[in-house]
């Protein structure tokens, strides 16, 4: 027994050396439950202070009288809560409504947000409760969440008069997963508390009847209008629901058919109507964009270079009808595969080395040494087999994608990558959206993040008062004047040298291809025009065309202003050190 114990101790020491042959297995990262949103609360959310919260000041608080200026005190406290999307406080935005206080000190108020799908609504509630509870004369806070009712344009079709925002999900090429994205986006928004509808505008090849099985497929009428079908609270309408198969008709007839569908469908009050656009950038797409007064667009693509060209076409098409592109979904971006160990171990050589070390000790029997070596070899084999299990790697079979170019050239910062997963395709064929069957999967989290982005960016489009920078060329001073929220001037040559297009910057490495010295100081812009909500297009006198995101222009102005301040400070110091 003593010999066996010594052998085990020696084996424990040897295990340190064995670790070189047995890779450490990393556990997959878990998803934080804090990132998941709760359902939209229409009932009051109450927070009360208990006696223990007042640090033995119960009598003072209970007897505290409500001051005459209680309303201004509460509003002053709540004015520090800033909506990060609209860049203003909730009081000046008009979010705080029906502010009241009871004799008991309980404060009640309503928060009327821009959308019931607001991603930070719970944070707003918590901040309001904390601020109100911090006042001496209050004994709790009761917060009721509501949402503003957006008025549809007067020219909107009859059935769409109560729709707050129309979100177009578009692609310039078929087969990229546009309908899959539209369906899962709609159900993600519905899960955040919004009233959502989906309109399948692809008459030639309607996908919605296959992807979403309705609860009742009987078509009903509301007066002279058609009531949309339903699935899980989401309103649905497609040519495929009322006519089996696809339409065989010419373009003008399709346009008329879609117009009738939009006018005859009684959508009722909706926060978002997701418009599953037909692929392409032709007459049907332009007519829909103009007829429906689309609020914003989401572009769906794949990582190939050809698909990036389609993204450019899609952005340009929507720009012609003044529709901002708020997000890009890169579908089938990569294939997830479980990592393999890729560790080769010569077990016979390893066994001989172990035996040699143990036999050098006289106090260990050969039989005991053999047992220890066998146990060690089994441990190494098990660790090698388990190495990488549960850890996934991304195989980008269609290339690295174009997130950097989308951000640097077009200013589209919200890009989402959805992997190639068989279950997404299976759910699309089964009639149940993927996000309903797999709500806790990483792919469902991607669709939820997309829904948050759509909610926030749509609120910016509808409610933000922040103006875009306005660029103009002053020929006499030979400078580009920037007006708006950010003001200043930029030298034309300086702006031209900062072009981040594919001809000026290497896509994969970000290394500048353009030689700055090749740009003369005399270069000037021939024309400048906004592209969407995030970038400006500049045609230069050297024949080059550049796209500059507004954030890039703001960054250049901020850097220039900082350099000017440093230069002015140095000049002041030089004046102070000049001897009299």
C-alpha cells in the first residue's frame, strides 16, 4: 500500500507534464439573462419605500408635508433622465404625463414613449422610481407605460391609416433569406410588446404562407375590407393566402394588385408594418416606396462581393425616395462547426517514458507502475477527445463579409451576421418562425438585437429633431463649410484624402492605398448631396466620387478644433515667454 501511495504521488507530479499533451477544455460562454427584455408593461409599475429604507427617519418622512412646488421638484429631478436616441431629457420630450401625488406621498405618472418596443423602457422606469423615491416628501412611485400614436400620412391607403411605421425588408437579389429575416424580425418586435403586421409584397413568389402557418385560414371581411390573418398576435397578409400559387401577370397589373391589397386590408392599429419587398430595384419596388411612405429600410444580403454591389444598389434606390437604410443583415455569413482537438499524441512513446520514470524508483513495484501508467494514458486520451467539445468555430465559406465597408463608406453601423443554420431553414419550411421555436438560441438573440435597432432607429427617424450636417463649398475661401449641429470648415484636399472607398483603402487590412501627396490642394468638390440619413456623397474635380459618413465628418471637425485650440495655446505661451 505504501508503494502504491508513493506511485500515486509521483503520478500527480507527472500529471503536470502530461498537461502539455492534454489541452484545456474551455466552457462555452453563456448568455446573460439580463440582456433579455420583459414584455411591455401596460399595468402600473409600483415602487414603494419601506420603513427600513428611511434609516430610522420614519416619523419625519411620514409627517413630511407635500410642498406647494412638488410638481416642479419632481419634473426637475426627472429632467436628468436622457433618451440616448433622441438626445434629450424625458421631460422636454413630453414623455412625462398625468403627474399626480396622493396625500400618502405616493406619486403616479405616465411615461408615453415613442414605441412600446422601446429597448430601454425598463431602465426609464427604474430611473424614475429612484429619483422620486429620493425626494423627502414621497413614499413611492407608480409608473404607467404607454406609447405615442403615430399618425399615418394623409395619402396613406385606407387600411393603413392607423399604422405608425412601415419597415421595408429588401434585397436586390432573391434567395438571400429576405423573407426569413422579415418574419423573424416581426415576431421579435411583437415579443418586445409592439403590435406588428407583415405584408408579403412578392406577388410572383409569395413566401409568407409557407413560412407562417396561420391560426385560422378563413378569409374574413370587415365591411368592404379584408381582415388580415393572425399568428401569435401578428397580423399577416399575402397574395398566397387568397390565391394558391404565384401570379402570372405583367408589371403594371402587379402594381395595381398590390395597391388594391394595401387599400382593402384592414390592418387596424399597428406600431410596425413589416413590408417583405420583392427582390430587385425596379418599378414595383419604387412604386411601393412612394405609395406607402416607407419609414425606414433593412437590407438583407450575403457576404459575397456581388451581394455587396446589390447592397449599394438597394441603398441608392431607397435614397432616391428619401428612405433611410437603418440596418444591414448579412445572412448565411458563416457556418458554425464544433472545434476539433487536432492534437496528435504518440501514446506508445508516452507510455514508455512514464514507465521509465517510475522504474527508476526502487520503492515502486513493476505491477503498480504499470497500473499508474495505464491510468495516466487513459486520462490523456479522455482529455484529448474532449478538447474543443462544446466550443464552436466560424467557417466563412462565402468570404469575410463587408461590415467594415458598410460602416466606413455608407455610415451604416448596424450590421448583423446570421450563420448558416439548418434549423432556420427547417422552421421556414414548417410554418413556425425560428424565433418562436428557439427563443433562447444565439441566432434568436441576433434577431432580437435587430428588432431593438429597428425600434430605436425608427424612433430617431420619426421623432428626432437633430438635423443632419449641411455641407457647402465656399469657392472664394476654398473651404467646405459645415453647418447644423456641428459647425466648422474643412479644407477640400483634407476631406478628399480621408476617402475610405475600396479604391482608396484596402478592404481587409484598412491600409490606405491612396497616396495623400497625389491630392493637390486645388482640388474642389463639384457637387455634394446627402445619401440616406447617415452619409454625404461628394463628386470631386479629379473625377472621383466619395461617400463620407456624418460621424466621420464630425470626427474630423472635432480633431481640427482640438488641434486649433492646442495651436492657440502654444502661441499664447510663446507670447508670455517673449523677453521685454
